C-alpha cells in the first residue's frame, strides 16, 4: 500500500519526470525487452551523418519497426552503421572495428526484407 501512496502523490510523479528529463534511466540493465520479430530482429544499428531522404527520427522508426535497435555509439557489438553525408568520428570508429557501413538505400532494403 505504501508504494501505491508514494506513486499517487503528484510531487513524487513530478520528481520522477525531472529525473527522467535529466537522463536517469529507470530500466534495469539486466532486463531487455523482447525483441520484435522482423528482418532486423536482434540487430544493433547506429545512425550518423545526414541521410538524403529520411530524417533521423524516421530512420530510427523504420529500424525499430523492423525489430532493430538504434544505439548512440559504435562498439564491437554494433551490427551496422548507417552513414549519411558528413559522417564523422562514428564512421572512423566503425571502420576500425570492422562494423558494416551501409547507406540509406541499403537500410531501406534491409527493413523491407
């Protein structure tokens, strides 16, 4: 009952929103949402540079709809780097780590498989 009361208090809910906006992640690193089935299921992708047709949010939505996960930085666990115009340090890091670099057209083909 005490948790119910705590979350029922509007000041506590406001505190949670302030913490979220400050970057606090309330999700456990041990818990992973079940991945959606799709052509990019279980794949990790990084976006960099300016894509010719898609806004970054649109590209991310396509990736997630196809079951993939968009992450912010390149690591050895990254499956694909989607590189647009003026790709910078992420591209160099992907090449160093032998991460497959693809363009927007390739991304769209992958999402439609």
